[in-house]
C-alpha cells in the first residue's frame, strides 16, 4: 500500500546547479615527473602507429593509379599485377607493424592511467586517514561523496589511459594526414579543410555542455548514494517507523534528477557525433569537383587525387573521432573536478592560518606518570556554536581510580575525546604530566592512553585478530602478536562464552555479538595494550550486573598503581576513597574523595536504586549497537558487513558473467516504453544502411575520377552523384544523432527503472536479508549508483553497434554480391574470422574486467572500513595496519591492471591487423579481376568500397568490447541482487486494518523462533504471553533470554509461524504492515537519527493524516523534559543532527528525542527497549514518572528493562528464561516467590 510521507520534496534539492567548467581541474592532476618516460614512450608508440595510416592511403592511391596506367596502356598486365602484389603485401606489413605498436602503446598508456588511479586513491586514503575528526563532523553526505569519488577515479583512469592513447594517436594522425594531403595537393587540402573550424567549434561547444551535465549527474548521484546507504545501514529504523515510503519518494526524485542530467549529456554527445559525421562526409564532396578539375587540367595525377581524397576523408573522420574522444575526455575532466573538490585542502589551510608553534614541538617523554589536569578549558564541537565545556578545571589523582559523574549533557563523554587529542579546545589547556597535550607527540598519546567507549567497533575478523588489533602499532603484523597474551586478555575479559567452540579463531562481526560481548572484546584490547592511563566511558553499560561486577573487580585489581578514569552515571562501583569529579552543564561542581561529596545534591538525588538485572540480547538485538548515539555512517555496524571473509570474496570473484542478450532478456520486463528502443533500433538500421549507400556514392565518384583521368566527360555524372552524396551525408548525420540519443535515452530509462526497482526491493526485505552476506552497503551502493552506468552501454552502445553492424554487413555484402559475386566471396571469407576473434576476445576481456572490478571492490571496502571506524583507528593507532592493508589491495590492483592492459591492448591492436589484411586481400583480388577486364573500373570500385567499409565496421566491434564487458559485469551483479531480493512476504503481505480495539492486544501462543542466519539455535521456545488493552507490562530476563527478539516479532521484522503471534485478535502476518507500525511505536535503547533537522527526524515516516501543530510539539517536548534544550538551540527544531552533527546532543538528550518521536506518531502501543540505560539517574527517574503518570492507562505499554524502579511501576512483569515465559506477576509478588526474578534481583544487590 502506498503511503504519502510528509513533504519528501522539501528534503531534496530539485534545482540543477549551474556549474562552470574549471580549467584548473585537469585530468593530469596526479601525474609526476617520473611518469614522463612512460608518457613519452606511449606517445611515441601511438604516434608511430598513426603514421601507418597516411602511408597506407598513399599505397592505396598508388594501387588505384596502376589501374589507370593499365587502362591507358602505360603498363603491361604482368608489371601491373607484380606492383599490385607488392603494394598489397606492404599494406599487410604496415598493418602488422601497426598492431604491435598499438598493442604496446595502449598497454603503456593503460599503465599510465593505472598510476594516476593509484595516486588518486592513495591521496584519498591519506586524506581520510589523516583528516582531523572535526572534518568528519562538518562533512555532510560523506559516504555518498566517497562513493562518487571512487567512480570519478575510475573515469579519471580511463581518461588517462585508453582515451589519452587514442587522442595521442588521433592528433598524430591528423598531423600526418595534413602533411600527406598538402604534399599531394595543397589546393584540394585547403578546400577540404575549410569546414575544420566548424568542426572544432562544434566539439568545443558540445564538450562544454557535456562537462556541465556530467558535473550535475555526479552531484545528484552522490545524493542518491547517501539515501541508499542510509537504508542499507539502518534497516530497522526505516522499517519500524514506516520510513521506507519517505525514502523511496526521496530516492526517486534524486534519480529522476540524475537521469535528466544524463539526458542532457547524451544529447550533447549525440548531437556532436551527428554534426561531425555530416561535416566529415561533406569534406569529401565539397572539394571533389575542384580535384577533378585539377586532374583534367593536368595539374595533378589520378594517384595524387585518390591519395589526397583518401587522406582528407580519413582526416575528416579522424577530426570527428577526436572531438568524440574529447567529449569523453570532458567526462573525465568533470570527474577530475569532483575529485579535486573533495580533496580540496582549503579548509585545512584556513585552520592552519592561525599558526601555533607548539604543535610543531612533538615532545616524546620516555615515561608517563599518569598525571592529568584540565585548566580553564572551554570547548565547543565544530558543528555547533554552543560551548560544551565552560571553564572546566580539575586534576585527577594519579595511579589510582578516578570517576567522572554527572547528568546527561554535562559534557562527561567530551572529556576523553579531548584527552585523546581528537579535538582541540577553544581556550585553556589540558596537561599530561604537566605537559600540554598540544606539544606532545601523537605517539605518546596513543601509547600511553587507551579509551574504551560504550559502543566499541568490532571488525569482521576472528576474536584473536579483533583483540590483537589493540596492539597493531606495536607489532609488524597481527600474526606476530603472541597468542598466549591474547588468550590471557580474553580470559580476563570473561570471553569464555565466545571461545568455547572454536577458540580464538571464532569469526565474529558487529552484528553477531551482543552489546555486552562487544564491550568485553574492547576490554580485552585495553588489557592487551595495558597503557599508563585507561579511560572507561560507560564501558560496562551493556553487561549484566553479575558480569559487570566481576569484570570491574578484575580491572580494579589490574589497574592498581595506574591511572584509571571511569565515566559513569552509576555509583555502586565507586568506593569511598575513589576520587570523583562531578560535572554539570560543562563545569566541575565538585571534586574529591567520594565519601566527601556523596551527600551533595546531585548524588543524593540519584541514590535511587537502579540496579541492572539483565543485559541486552545475547544472540542479537534488533538495534545493532552503533559506535555513537544517533545514526552515524562512521559507526553503523551494518556497514561493517562490507568486510566479509575471504571465502565470500572468492565466491564473488568466481561469479559467472552473463551474456549480453541474457542480461537484456532479464531486464526486458523492466523497460518502460519499449517502443522507444524499437524506434532507436529502426533508425540505427536506416543509419547502418546509409553507410553502404554512401560508400557506393563514394565509389561512383572515384570511378568517375578514373574515367576523367582517361579523357571521358563525366560532368553530369559528377553532379548527380555529388548531390546524392550530400543528401546521404545529411541523412547519416541526422539518423546517427537520432539513433544514438534515442537509445541513450532508453538506456537511462532502463537504469532509472533498475535503480528504482532495486531500491524498492531492498526496502521490501525483512531483516533476514540484512543478516545475509549479500547486504554489503558499500558494494550495493557502488553497484546501483556507479556501476549501473556501465550497464547503459548494453543498450546505447551494444544495441546500436550490433544493429548498425548487422545492417551494414548484410546490406554491404548483399550489395557487393549483386555487383560482383567473385570478389564479394573473398570479402565474406573474413566474416567468420572476425566473429571468432571477437568472441574469443570478448571472453578474455570479460574475465579481465571482472577480476579488475573485483580488486577495486576490495579496495573500496577497505576505504569504507577506514571511514566507518576512524575514531577507533585513531584511538588505538591502527593507521599502519590499515595502510598495509590498503597497500596490499593497491598492489593487487596494479598486478591485475597490468594483465588487463595487455589483454585490452591486444584486442584493439588486432582490429588494425584484421582491417589491413582484409583490405589488402580484397584489393589484390579486385585489381586482378579489373586488370583482366572481368570487372569494369566502376564495378571494381563499388565492390572494393563496400567490402572495405563493411570489414572495417565489423572489426570495429572489437574496440567497443571493453565497455560492453564492464556493462556485462554490472548487469550480472544487478541481476544477482534482484534475484536475491524478491519482495518479502513478512514485509509486504497482509491487508487487515482492525477498527475495533479488543481487550486482548497482543497474544503469543507457543511461539517457536530462531533467526534465519542461525536456524539451529532457537531463541524463543514455547513462549506464551498475553497483553491486554492499556496494560503496562515489563519484560525481564538475563542476557540471551530472548527479550529483544520478542520486540522484533511484535514489529514484524521477522516472520513467525501462523497464528503464533496475534495482534488485535488477528494473526500478525495478516495485518497491513503499515497499519501495524503506525499502531506500534518503538523507543530503542540506542536511538538513531539520520542527517537532517530535529524536526525532520521527529516526523520521519509520519503520514500527512497525522496533523502536527506547534502546540502539540511543545506539549510532547515538555512531557519528555526536552523543551528547555530545544528552545536553547539557535535554530530550535530546525537544528541539524545526525552523522557528524550528533555531537550537538548528548546521549540522554537523544534518548528523550527518541521518546518524543515515538509519542508524536500517536500510536496505540508503545514499546520501550531498555530506554533508560543511557540516562543518568535523574533523567531515568523523570522518564519513569512520565511513563507512570502520563502514559500508563492511555497506551498499551511493553517495557524491556533491567531497572528495578521501572519494574515496580509495571502492572505485570514477565520474566523470560531460555526463551520461555517462566513466571509473571507483580514485582513484589514475584520477589516473594523466590523464583527467577528473585534470583536475578538478588545477584544485583
């Protein structure tokens, strides 16, 4: 069912930006002096290959001249045939030499292009690794831009490789042909070249339009990449809040704008091609009369006339080809502009204008004593104007435990970020051992300080490798870290439950571990690192009370005699003599031993006992723990699925590439307005037929020239065929433009349909798809937004080429047979050879392109990992490890690139050899027949022209195979994606919308459930539960009991067996999914917000039927205690949050915004999934009061909690153990029974 989201258009910039071409952004921006020998070698080889063409034209002209001399009696037949044989042998020799030169030249230039790509990617990597964190905070649409920069680097490589090689050859050929033409007849050459300025102007104008359109397309595609990436990394939020309709609408607007930009680009390129084609053909006609006049006047021989005409005709074709290449180069030029903009160092330079000499000192003390002090520190995040820390001054007690406590938003978690030197303060100083951190060498910070954050990063590696990464800067390789110390760290961190089966070699990922397991991995890293100063920022929040106490006791014993900083909102682990810093509103309000400050107002107010009795889900939480609160590209665990194990990568590498027609057949149903393609094909057929017609006109004119050379009057014939040639040239130019643009338009329509369909399919999946290996955000985004462009070639290039080719070959060969079958059969004999060679080359190229693109995908995944884990990389100094990994991937690309260059070069070179052999053989047999008078000169000229033109066109298919191979790979992987994403029944079935609210709201009957990714491990077993209208239910259980899994089933993120879960009296699977998620609203433990304003996030997924007034917003803000914070922001609800802007709000503020988001939806059922775990005791009590006094009785409420005070307000507690409902009742009643709740509660006292 379609839903109308609130104003999606308002979040999308539908205006196309006017971007002027910037000449400073050139495609040679990454070239170096050491590339000069390579460039000179490549230029020399391609220039030498170009010389062969005018040489061949001279030989061709001399051969035709022999026929005229034979007819006039100036030469005997025996002499004639010997000369012809020698000339044809020379043509084959020239072709062979040209093949070798082109092969080597193309290979050298492709290597040159690879070097530019390597440098571009290295500079991109270096920028991302070395940029300050504030750059990440300020950068919007980071992942979308990186995705586009990756595509632009590939376009830049192409511009420096194949395109540059062909341009060098083209310009060398132009010079050679001009010299040859002037040498034969300067007068005819000047007449013919009169249209060259027009061609140049056409190329410049349409090239400028191409550049502008390419820029706009890149920008809009980057926006689309951002939307797609968000849906892939935050699938739960998109589904639970019915955001998929909003995202689909927004995505469709963006890709429509991208398509419009491409239509303009295709129109410019097609128009340029058509105009140049017409002008090229007209070059010959416009000077033919003048040439015949000179020949009949005795001022020029037939040899020179034919050579001059052939040279000028090739010259016109070459100039036309050059302008087409320049149009392609403009795309690379636009790509260079995008790369240049992204890599622009202006921001950094501006920051460095305020020169601070202390940053250059880099003091590296030999020992760290653990003294830490903040002196009058003022700090604000780069993305906001308000101060977070205001005159903060304190000194920690060295070599002992220190605690930092305070309310949500007090600035506690900012302190360790400043201490790790991730941000610079605006005023004041931070000192370690009485030395300002500004002058300390970064190595001193990373070697002596370790920060363990609340939501650590887990890499898709083994447990051993994940722990060893904590000391990756201390060893050359991870394999060098002794296993015994890794095992000791794992045992210390209570990781026995993870290593009991496969030991330390157990493969793990962010999504496969619970929050508590992730935190224990992080503690193991810190234990292995054993630094002088350890900072624990809410590092135990996801652990159950028993494990938390055991682990904290171990840490206290381990850290004896070392400085330890614990940031927490819980006090039960603070001993009377522990040193405590109490913060409020960015200031220190008290500091000293805990026994001296524990009776102060804040601490006294927070003596409410909120012990934790259960942790988050062991097997899986529906909210994968992000690294920081709110949605963040750099922390989302779903992103880390890109980094799959080697076995999965090898499987992809072996993916069989589909054939072109198989791909087109698969997508045939996705093509709207198929008649457009039919029209394009018909026009292509006419265009293809026009070429043999023009070659016939060309032959007629040449034969008339020969007749004129022997003294015949051919003026009437010349006039007739000249007029016909002009008409045919005009038709070829217009039909060429029309067919190329129409098929390009159709190809973009196909891509548009594929993008929309794929996006809808992705948003139509249940969560099992996102648990699978196929859900790799970086690769899917690159596939649909970047590689899909290559798929256009299968329609715009392949179809046009094949239709043209088939038409030209059939018409040309049939026409040739009709004129002279003997010679035609000689030419036809080459067709099987060309087809076989094309097929073999295509197979080789498909393999090379697939291997190359796979290596590129690996590198881009590595880059993606760097961005998503940048803070962890900085904190643990993992830079060298990722640099080594990057260099390894770059080495693989270099190796594969060399192989690809050789394979690509040989195919393009064989094109020249085939053309030369076919031309020489056909010319020899034709001259033999004409010499024996079996063919007239006119008959000979027509057949030779038709056959030569046909063979040349057929072999030209080889030159297009690289682009077609890239399109095949893209098509194959898109087909695979669509095959793996049929619309999920869980996410799409059901149509019931109950209107009456029954007494029983939720009913679970003997529920059996296991996650699809681990079907042999049941999570819920014979689970039963009934929740009545407006009842307040608490769900309690130990880690792994199945609490969060229950939430997944109630929000239909996963499917269940029929009638096991009922909602409003009906099987939940039969309900309309949108109605269900409008009825049920969720408050997650770790809220996520996308990059946008607070208001846009709060109304996310709300339909226009829900009227939101300012009064209603204020009411909800006051209810959850966020009103004062909202009005304190300069832009109020229009303040940006999400991604880098998450630093605007603390975790507690984000949690209250999350509750407000749930209430604004006006649901009937509210689910709170450990919603107070991130809050300090005061804010926790506020939320409890809101639930008890304002929400209870008005909503059906389900609370998953480990907080005893929240348990007390529940009408009924349901205790889950091993996936079963083991007991239920009031809090005090259950305690009295001494059952499971009593056992859990006793362990927390």
